[in-house]
C-alpha cells in the first residue's frame, strides 16, 4: 500500500496544480505550500531538493524540520525520527532543536507496542521527553513533554508490575514479592505505588508474614488514604489486627 501511495505521489508531483504548482520546483516556498495542502510526499521531495541545492541558506534547518514533520504527518514514524535526529545533529544551533527533541519522542511513542511486547520504543520516547525537560525547562512544549513523560513512566511501571502478577499466577508469591520490592525501591514516586503496596501486602500475607503485610497496608493508609486502595487497606488492617476500620484508620494518624 505504501509503495502504491508513493507511486501516486510521483504522478502528482509531476503535474502539481494549485498554488504550489505555480512555484519553482525544489523551492522552499513550494515545499511549504505542498505541506500545507497535505501533499506530504511532494513537500518532502521539494524540501529535500531545496536543502541539497542551498546548504547555506538560512531556511535550510526549517526545511529539514518540515521534512521530518511531513514524515510524521504521513505516519512514517521510524523515518520521521531519523529526520528529526538529522536536524538536531546537522543544525545544532537551530531554533528548532527543542521541537526536534520533543517530536522525536512522539515518533517513538507512536511506535510503542502493547505491554506484552518489548518496551524499547517506550523507553526511547521517555528518554527524549526527559532530555527535553532537562535542556529546555522553559520550552513551549514543557507541559506536553511532562505529561508524556509521566504517561510513559507509568506504562513502564505497569510492565514491571505485570511480571509480579505473572509470578503470583504461577504460584510463586515470594518471587512476586521480590519483584515488587525492587519496583517499589526503584520507583518510590510511581503513580502505581498504592497498587504496588496493596499487592505486596497480599503477597507478604501469602508467604506467612502478617507483620510485613500490615506494614505495606499501613503505608497506603498513611500516604494515600484517598486512593482506590485506601479503604481496602484500612479494612485489611482492621481484620489483621482485629480492630474496627475506624480504629485502624485512626492508628495511622
């Protein structure tokens, strides 16, 4: 299908109409006009020709950025990521470098597979957003990058949490608990922390360590009583200590 689209694009490129068709082939203006008309193949061809012909033109970095954006808009995410990287490496002083870091992260995020598969693209996306946040604390896309980074980190935490769930299903609570303990240590600020603590308490109880179970559940009551797992932890503590839910909740204050 993609090859057919590109063949069609070649035909269109050969006989452009509209505003772009009145502009010189291989000009920056024609490439931008094609991009705005959503003729991404034609935009890429014109802008690449512009870059080759005019390597010292002040608009060459913007042309490279628009090439990458055209790839992204055409959902060719692996190639788009490469084009954004070319902008960063070949034009390090460009005003578009911060945008390139952010957009490259989006390219990898778009390639993130389901949790059942290897999460290398997810990790690469996270690295790019984190790099953006470090290098450009006042960047225009700071809030978006922060939101993307949080979502990706949660995804990676969920992937590790699934390993503990698998051990539990296989009847190996100790292995599941060790996995959770490592995750809790590595990711103390995870948004999944209440869920991790709840599961860890249940696993500790399954291994016969009621005191440890109580410690994990008490942390939920102390740290995030309003979370989904807060009432469950309060009830579990009450049953564990033969107290009422009100007494268990009060003991945490």
